[in-house]
């Protein structure tokens, strides 16, 4: 599973790099190079934040499932003991 997460993170980084450099040149030609640089930095920060947020949500979902399984196991043991 971790291989899938790393692969997804690296693929999104490559795609965001392509979009960021296209936006950098577009903003650089229209507004100014400083505006293009701000767009590049903003897009990298936003992409990294959203990817990490997705990774943490996935990990927290796995932890929730483990806790639910443990709670069900304890309830089953209690009901069998009675």
C-alpha cells in the first residue's frame, strides 16, 4: 500500500510541475515574472498540502477500521462469555 501512495504522490508532483511551469511562463508573459514565480510557489504549496491531506486521511481511515475491528472483537468475546 505504501508503494501505491508514494507512486501517487510522485505522479501528482510531476503533473503539478508541468502545470506550474506552464503557468509560470503564461503569468510571466502577461503580468510579470514575479507574478509567475508567485503562481509557481503557490501551486507547489497547494498541491503538496492537498496530497499530504489525502495521505493522512487514508491513514486515519485505516486506523479507524482497526479500532472498529478491535471493538467488535471485544463485544463478540463479551457476548460469548455470557
